[in-house]
C-alpha cells in the first residue's frame, strides 16, 4: 500500500528521531511505500531522501518559536501550501492512505483534497484533543474562539476514516461527546509506541552521566520533557521540598518549555538544594541519563478533563525505569497502563500526601523498583514497540 504521512513537525532522521519517524521506517521496512510531507523553515520547498524515505519539505514560514500571530497565520496556511506542493512535486503519485496526527487540527483541508483527488482514506492518530485541553487550562477563554476550533475539530473527525486513540479512556471520552461523528466504528485503540533499546546498548556508558554531574551514590529522580502548563512541573518541586531530609535524593529536571523560567524561579525562591534543572540534551546523552536514573516522573495538571497518556511513560519503561505519575483523575494512565503492567505508581496532582507516600514506597524498595522497571521494559516489547504499532495500524486499515 502507499501512504502519505502529513506532519507539522518531522525531524531529519540524520540528526534526531521520534515515534513518528520510527513508525514510518517500520512501515517501509514491512514493504509499504511511505512518503512524508513536512515543513521546511529555512530553505525552499524540495524533496529530500531522509533515511531512505522521500520527504517533501514545504517552505512554511515560522510555526514554532514565533509570536502568536505569525504562528497562527502560518499554521492555517499549511494545508494550502502542502496541497500545492503535492500537486507540483508528486502529481503522478497516488496514495491509498493519508496518515496524520494531532496536534494540530488545521490540516483538514489538505486531507479533504487528498480524498477528492486520489480517493485516499484518512487515518487520524489522535494525540491531542484540542480545543478542550486548551479550555481546561484556560489557554482559550474566548467562547467564540473555542467554538471556531471546535468546528474545525468536528470537521477533522468527520472526514477521518479511522481515529486512533491513545487509550481506552480516550475512546470513551470521545464517545460521550455530542459531536455526531462516532455513529460508526471509526474509533480504535492506537496507543503510543517507541523503538525498543537493546539491553546491550542500554548498558553502554553506564555511570558516565553520574560522573559528569557529580551524582555518584545519589538517588536520581528524573523529569524529562516539556516545562509547560499541561505538565504543572511545580508539583514536582512540592515533592522535592517534602523530601529534603533525604540527602541522597536529587531531582533532575531536563527539557524546555514556556514555564521553565518560572520553575527555575520557584526552585531558587524555595532554596531547593536537591533540584537540578538542565537544558535539553542530545538524544544519546539523554539516553545515558535515563539509563542511570532511579525513578521517572510523569506529570499532568489536575485541571484536565480529558484522558491524556504522556508518551514519556514509554521512554522510561524502555530504559527499565519505574514510573511515578502525578496526573488528573480523568486519565486512565494508572488503571490501563501503570497498574495493568505493574510498572509504576500514581497519585493525583495536588495531593502531596499521596504523592509523597508513593514516592517513599519506590524509594525504600529497590526490589520493587527493579521489578517495575523490568515489567515496563517487557510491556514495551509486548505492546508498545514501533513494530507492534505498525502491525496494529495495518490490521486496522485492512478492515476498512
């Protein structure tokens, strides 16, 4: 079969990879023709061979690290620019399926055009239920703006032939919505995935990171990812404050995001000696860090009313790291992932008593940490590998 993956962000695999590059690579490995269309921020529109995959890079203007007006205009124009580029560079190529993921929800005109021109079907990988998530965090307060984006969301769902949801709770949430789009069986379970790390590679360079940051003998609690309003990273600092009496514990927070300087300020104000905040590391260095940590933190704001499953959960599991999660009560991360695979513990964000108690369970029980880490590693191999995701996706579309 022939697939077009339409992305708003797609790294050059020569420098970086993510779960979408691993899916594309695995689909090609299984004998399917896959092409990618993605933005180009600094050069003109062109086709490049990236890791054996044809990637149509479309000059799109700034979408990331730009002011709201620039970002908004370029995001809304992306569908038109993509459509024009496909017709110019790949006019003689017909696709069977278009794959795309949320965010954003603004590529629906492109998807509709591909359906009209090529009779292609659309598989939507749903990873962000917008605009409800933005409303939960009060990032969208204007009711008219919310209504506009809700209409765009409805349109995207309606033109999609399959909607892959990241959890059973995610699917149930959508079924409860009065969107008049789920009368068919288009909703399906399509969880996050990751490329498994071989045990031998995982053990390479052991201890280097601890030496580099003078962390020998320390109990490393790792938060790796985005510092944004959805993560509410300040709750991690509440836990760090609570365990200051444990002198071997170090909270290592790494990544970027809009709330990062705020988090730095809170840590300084509270004089948290057990907190280290670091900029994003190259992937190989980050992997070294995650392999040497003791606990991996997953955090979400308690304000969410939609079930989110943070992808970093699999990153920790992939490195045999037990997870300590603090999230909203709506997510099924605990029930359908941590408990199901016995690979982590959970508390509700804002409940520092439970958060502290769950931390202490993991801190005091090395055997439990090892068991949960191994369970997470096995879960990745069994249910959440890129190979498993590809087989799941292909099976679902064959039914259609």
